[in-house]
């Protein structure tokens, strides 16, 4: 992840660099971010946090994050991105029942009586979920006192503009500028 | 001068330890038994400390220094939100407990924000029930300086921890420890552990000044002696709350309801006087379920006696 950060205070700049990375790492979003831009101005106060995803936040299917093959009437799944393993298990249990799903190792799951193609198309995380989780992560990264927020979402970019009391037009304008510079549409 | 230390060992021959503490005129501040293991926090006269330490070693235990034993300290964050809790507030509280203090962690109702942060009278009075308060603020100098309003009127020693070093705080708090700030993970690195030790050392120093001030005009009775008295009072003895009696530098907190027990406690006798006459007994501001006992100084008692005689 490429992180650009500017601040009116040196200590805050360095502190928020590690804080932002830690929060994104904690919620497992670090690998999905291509670029992030954070602007910190505690004097106003005005905080602008913007992230650009590596790919559009489309629905994720099991086929996107696992290899699936069918053998003797059973589907065998090899998970390639372990972050989604709980979602895969949850969805398989819901569809085929716990008795039909066997997790052999951390990465290998067998589903009795399932067809590979059908399993591949199962949606395990919607694009909307992804955007919502990212929004939560941005709010968590921001200082708590700045409760007045406006969010721009467009293309692969999410930008949050936040202040403590009134969100003035010039603040929104500054946020929109960052959003557009990151490649976000309206 | 009394020295506070902790025995950490087994229950074997612990009776001898209690007897020796009593013989030298010391008091047991806190006693925690878990199966066959025992920790005893005690306050003994400095000149007899070596004797007590020798016995602790002889009966197979260890002696640890707990400079903050017998104190109750509040660690205060701007709010209870996830931005301010649990790190680093809980790490600071944990470090203080290692130094022997009883700690509480508090969040203010409206402590967030630079221009909107505020503390109300009730919150301030609750904080003032403790021996000292540590305010843990964030990463921006402007915000920290603006938030001095949160603690400038607090009438107990305040230690401020923050990210950058704020300016103009000398009048509002006893010590400032920069280099902490807002964190989203535990303080585990060697530098961070050293910072926690620095905070605890600062608290120790600040409370050391307070102890010396109390010694200049000593309390009528040591809080430990009132603790011993209260331990024989059945509702306190039967109380299931953790640490039903918490010692302060100038008194105690007793975790039984004020309305039911204040009268009985006030009528207890210490050195031939009613406890209610030598202490200020008030309900805790947190709730009615705790009683605060503030011991009057010898000078206060003498003044009241003189005034009584004159009348």
C-alpha cells in the first residue's frame, strides 16, 4: 500500500502513519488498498482520509479466492486467500449442511455431493460489505472527536471528510479535490 | 517513616509474619490468598524493614518493592470509545498495579474533540476521590493543549500522558509524560515498556511529595489501623466485591452502602474516640454503595478539641 500523509503537526503525522496501517492490517484490508491519502489538520480541525482499492469492490465468489475441482461426486476446495476461509465455511454450512462439509486442513475443504462449478459461483462477500468494512476502518482510524463526516464513494475510491462541528462548503470542496485526485468519480 | 513492601510466597509459617508485622507496629494493607500461595502487602517502620524481609526469605517467600501500595489511582481517558480505550489506558493501569496501586479506568461522557471536550462537576468530584489521576490524551499538540480544561480544576495530583509535549501545562498538572498518545495495540516493545515504567515512576514521585506533606501534619490514625477495625465488621467481612476496603493516602474507601452502614462505622472507636469525630465519612460520588473515609489530621483534631473546650 502506498500511503501519502500530510499533517500540520510532525508527531501526529508519524503517529497516524503507523496507526492507519495498524488499523487496516487488523481488519484485513491492507492487501486490498492500492493507495491511501491522509490529510490531518487538527487546528481547523479538518481530517480527510481517502483510499483507492486495488480492484473494484465487486462481489467475491469462492472461485475468486480458491481452487475448486470435482472428484467422485464431491467438490474439493483449496483456499488461496485464508482471510476468506471463515466466510467460505459459513456459506458452505448454510447451503450443504455441516455434515457434508469437512475441513481437512486450514486450506482444504471437501463438500460431499457438491458440483464444482456451482461451488465456484457462491458469493461469499458482496462489494457493498467490503465498502462498508472499509468505511468502518476509516472511521476507526480517525480521531474520535470529529463526528461530522461526509463520504464520497466513486469507482474504486472512498473518501471521508470530517470535522468537529460544522462541515463548511470549503471543507467539502477540499475533500472532493482529494477524492478526484485519487481517481474517484462522483 | 514507613516502608511498604510485598511478601510473595506460600502460606507456610505466614502466622509468624503477621505476628512480626504487628510486633514492629506495622500493618497489613492487602492480603490475597490463592490456594497455597499468598501475597501480603504491608507497611512496616523503616528501621524494622530488614527484620521483616529476613523473615519473609526465611519462610521461603520473596520480597518485592511496591511503592504505590496503599493508593488508589484513576486512569482517565476522554471517552470510553474504542479510539481512547483500551490502549494505552489499560497498559498504564496494569503497570500501576504492578507497583502495588489499586486502579480504576474511567472515560468522560463528553471528553472527545478539541473544541467540544468538557468535564462536568460530577465527573470531577468522582476523580477527586482518588489519590491521583492520570489523564491519557492523544497525538495532536493543539488538541492536548485545548483539553487542559478537562483537568485544570481537578484538586488531586494529575499526571498527563500525551503524544507530543504540550506547552503551558505546568500550572495544571504535576507531571507530563510525552511519547504515549493514541495507540491501537498494546504497549509491548522495550521502549514502550520503559515509557510505562517512566509513568509509574512519575506517579511514585508525585505521591511521594503528597506523603511527605501528610507526614508534616500527620493523620490522627493510620488508614491501616481503621482497615483492621473495619475488617472485623461483619458486612465488610462478608462483602463479595473485589477489594472491599481500599486504602488511600489519607483515608479509605469501604465498599458497603452508605445509608445502611455509615452510622455504625461512625460509632466505632479508635484511640478512645468515635470514628465519626476523627474522620469525615461521606458517600462516594460514584454511587451510594461505597463509603469514603477521610481521616482528619492531628492538628485538626487538636483545633476542634480546643474549640470544644472554649465553648
